[in-house]
C-alpha cells in the first residue's frame, strides 16, 4: 500500500509541475509584444511587393518573414520584399505571410494573388536570314490569339491583326546578330523573346563556301588520279 501511495504521489507531483510550467510559459507568451504585418491585401502574379513588420507601430528589423516557401529578413525599416508567384485563373490564390522574431509573438496573415493574363510573341523559326520576312503571332498564356497587341522589334512598334499576327522584315546585318521581340498590351503581363538574324552572303560565309568547294575539288581530282593510275597499272599487267 505504501508503494502504491508513493507512486500516486509521484504522479500527482509530476502532473502539477507539468501544468504549472505550461501555465507559466503561456503566461510569458501572453506578455510578449505582438508582431503586426502591413501588406497589400491583393497583388498581381509575377509582380514584386513589400511587407512591413511592426510592433506597437515601431518597425522591426531582422524579423524573419515567410511567404510561399521563401524566407526573407526585414531591413532596418522593417521591410521585406517578395515576388508573387504565377497562379491559375480558377485556382486557390490565397497565400499566407508569417512573421517571427525571438521575443515577440509571431503572426500570420493571408494575401490574395490575382491572376493576370500574359501576352507572348511567338516566332516559329528563331534563326532568320537577313532581308527576309517572318511572322510573329501574339497569344496569351492559354494559347488564345491576341489582337491589337503591340509588337516591338528593332526599335519599331507594330500592332497585331485580328488574327494576332504581324509580318516583320529582318534587317540587313553584316554578321550574325541577336534581336529582341517584345509583346505588350494593357491588362497583360508583357513578354520578350530573342531571335537570331544572320547575313545571307557575308565574307565569312563566302570564305567558308570557297573552302568547301576547294575541298570538294581536291577530293574529286584525287579520286580521278587514283582511278587513272589504277587503269594504267591494269594496262601494263595486260601487256605482260
């Protein structure tokens, strides 16, 4: 009986000490200052945005801020920057922002990322000869044709037709050169691609051409000489 009473007494002491420590910890947490997050309630996808961490209206530096799996630390002004991810038109576009710093109560808020359509300039062939025409098609991120999109190429602007197309002329170039084609339209995220324009008849190409021709001629002449020598050898053998 004494052993049982001792065991029960030990269990009671353990439970009392456990709940007492939990209560003390919780009370200490309640006495900590709270962190607050100043943030835009909605941001557009692919766009940067900033949040500011404060406590009692005082900016908090070196606070850890987490958004969409990425973690940043606030600067001396309590600010941290992020970039909104791409989201689907009909998906769950709500994300959480969490702020933490030792000595403060952490906090979490929800931010909405708005889907914004994107316009793309599409070129079937990316390597184009100088002074030739090629077609650029403007489409959105779901593959739909975009008319009245502004296509910028070689410092000139063009407007896509009702079919979303623009016919452009490759400029004359002395050597292979890379150009940028951009597509923009109000309400859409713009996008740029690179194309390569090469000279049709450059000195480099002519030199290469003559080298190839020279090699072919040497091979042909060598083959003829070898065949002729074999023919002469056969004649000598037949005479003997």
